[in-house]
């Protein structure tokens, strides 16, 4: 009886890490969009690229100090690590740069709508790269989110070709980052901390070099708000949130799936869109846009319901074959 009780308790607590990791990611993702919007738009900080450098340096320092103090563990560097990580470092920096650039080029509500296209890209990449399969209910809830995004985007009265291109490029990088991260965080290899740390290490110097040759570095040194305590505090907050967002993304993908992580981000984005209607002053209301946002939210909530019931758990073909053979025996 006692053993059965312990098993029942363990079964009841099993979904808790999934739920908490998804909630943690949603909160971090929500906060960093607001803070980056303030830094890049309200204060007119000239370089999303340099803000990305600040986030990478913060990530490296936090993880290295934690490793030195034996709070966390990840492997020391060796010549095989670049091979184990590839192509994550390239995807990582592309995701950073395109994400920061796109935030400053569109209204906040429209930015959140276009980010929905990350979801079908993630689903497609999980099927192709990881060999996963999802139920029809999950696929339909995903496409409800996309339908809402199409309806909302179709009524955008502040069209920006550069902004749209930046966000869609960011969608591609985000989807690839989630799927390849899920593939690389094997605890027997680098583990989640090793993946985050070496990604940042490999890309921080090339990003600084790019920032120098594009003139971004000079614009940053000439920026007049460095004496503004409020700006500095928000810049530092963005750097810390950059680390927390990366960590929470890996954590959510580890306990759930890359697709679940992406859908959590979509639900968060729609929530920001609702807030953008009330504050910020850059939302242009239209009936179609409002209807589209509500369809997005309905699809996201439906996916969340399926996740709680465990129907989002993707199955490999080999798993299904094993189930069939076990039933026959």
C-alpha cells in the first residue's frame, strides 16, 4: 500500500516540472520583450547587436562563476565541443540579432502576431530532424494559431517590409534553435549548461567584431544615455533577462518539447498584444486584427489543454512499433 501511495504521489507530481518550466519560460519571454522594447525604442539605443553582446557576456559570467563555485557542472573545453554543438552557435547568434532587430522595427502587437509563424516551422523541423509525430488535435490547434495570425496581419495598417522580413527571419532561427537545442542537451554530452555556455563563448567575439566593422560599436560609445541611471538599469536588466530567457528556453524544451516552448511563447505574445492595446500608443485597432488575436489565443489555450492531458507528447515511429508488438504479445 505504501509503495502504491508513493507511486501515485510521484505520478501526480510528474507534470509539475513541465508546468513550472513552461511558466518560467513564459514569464522570462514576456519580460524581455518589454525591456528590450524600452531600451531600443524608448531610449533609442542604436545597436541591437551590442545588446546581444551584453546578454552573451552576462550568460558567460553567470555560468562560469556558478561552475567555479560548484553550483552547476558542465564539461571543460576540448576539441570535440565545436563539433558537438554545430550548427547551434550560428543559429544562436542569428536568433539573437534578428530577434533584437525585429523588436525595434514593428509595433508591439504586430510583432507578436508575426512571431506565430515560428510554431508551424518548429513542428515541421521536429518532424524532419527529430522524427517526431503529433496527434491531429495538436496539429489543428497549431493551425488555429496560424489562421489567427493571418487574419490579424492582413489588417495591419503600419506595414514595414524590413520589419516583416526581420521577424520572419527570426521565426526561422527560433524554430531551428529550439529543435537543435532539444537534440543537443543530452546530459551524457554537454548538458543544458554546457550548451548555453559554449554557444555564448563561441559567438561573443565574432559578434563584437561584426559590431566594430558595421559601425555599431562607435554608435554605442557615442550614445548619450550612458550617464542615465534608469537606462543603465534597464540595459543591465535586459542582459540578465537574456541569460534567463536562454536558460528557461532550454529548460522548457528539456522537460517538454520544442513545439511546446514555441506555443508558450505564442500565448505570451498574444498577452502582450492585449496589453499593447491599452498602453504603448502604437496599436492601430481594427476588427479583423482583434478577431485574429482572439483566434490565436483560442488555439494557444487549446494546445495548452492538450499539453496538460499529455496529448502533445510526440511519438517516434519506433515507439509506436514497440507498442504494437507489445500488444500482440
